[in-house]
C-alpha cells in the first residue's frame, strides 16, 4: 500500500510479468525500471506511466538478477541458464553473452566506472568480466558453497561476495586475490552492501540478523537483531545514516546510524522503524512494490 501526504491510499502501478519477479533496478536517471523474472525475460518499464518499453528475450531459464550500467546505456542480466547477458537498453538488443559459469548465476553487478562486471554463481565462484569485450578477466575462488550476491566497493577497487557458506569475502578487484573474509553468521549470507563512503559493509543472513563490518579491518562492528525469519537483503541510505533490511517475516526494518559514531566511540545501532508488508487500514507507513 502507498499513501500520499494526506494518507489517502494510492493504487500502485502493476507492472506484470508472467511469473515471479526476482529482481528490479532503477535506471541511473530514474526514468525507467528494469525487472527480471522467472518467465525468462527482462522487461524495461517507463517509471512514470508504468508502460512497458521493451522486453528482452534470450535467456533459456529464470532471470535472477538485473543491473543497469552506470551511464544507463546497458543492462546486465544473470540467469539460471548459467549465463550473464549484456543488453543495449536503448535498442533492446543483446550485445554479448558471458559464458563460463558451470551453475546458476545468482547476482550481477557493474563496476562504478562501467568497464567491468562481477557475477556470483552456484558454482562457488565470482567472475570478473570485461564489459566491452565480454571476456573473463579473473575467477575468484574461495567460497565453499553457492555465492549468492556480489557488490563492488564505491571506488571500484574491491568486490564483496556473500555465500551460503556463511561468510562474506572481500576481493581485490585488480588482482583477484582475497583480502579477507568475514565470519560470524550462523547461516547462509543472502546479501551484502557497501556504505556510500566504502567504510562499512552490511550483510543479511538466514540466521535472522544483519551484521555491520569495518571494511578496512574486516572486524564486526555490530549485530542487528529484530527480524524473526531469514533476512534476504540490505541497502544503505545514500548518506549512510540508515540501513534497510528485508525479511521473510514480512517486514522491512530501518536501522538508524545517525548517532552511531559519536566522539570516536561506537554506540549500538538503533532500530528506528519497522514496516510490515501486511495491509492495515490504520497504518500510515509508506511502501510500495511491483505486484
């Protein structure tokens, strides 16, 4: 449910696939949305009107992740068909197909300068690709189970990967060497996100917690508890003062870090808001989704 400033319910626009939608991403300029689905397609939508702009077809199985290039000219999609595909977003044409993974590709991410892609797979590897040529640059090995998510540091020097092996690993993007790995979760790690200044990492896990890590030292800074089921993903606010986490417990929780560092001392992060995805007539909390 989405409420306007007068708390009147606004009917959300329904952007429809023929099966589950696994991933959604805004274009850098905010004018379009891209969505990835089990119906084997990527679709581009006008974010203002909700009209479908184009449908990208080529994958032979579920599309699990989609990401825009930093300049908005291209899209990358990851699929259960073991490939990553790069698309011209304006022409709606496939540019290249990245092959090399031997299992599902679960996540894909562009480097901040748009020159490279990182992909995470069920084959336990992260692979770095040249986005222009489609050639594999390096293969990052170290995880002992599915790699579920991958994210570039804001400066593009490092890549973080989350895995079912209960760890997050940070890699040197240039050399492909592991810098360190983060241990502490007691179940699969489903998502990882860098703060905007690159100083911290947040990880979401099936152990029902979110953990914050110092990205320089690899030390755990905080453990955020409150969810009552798997935590599926995390995202920092642009200014790094808040963190959002989503869970199978039907809630999105927002954690307040505004006063987390004070006088050089670290205080416990405050759980500021809990937003349920269950409808309530009395609720004034705002959220929306592709339905």
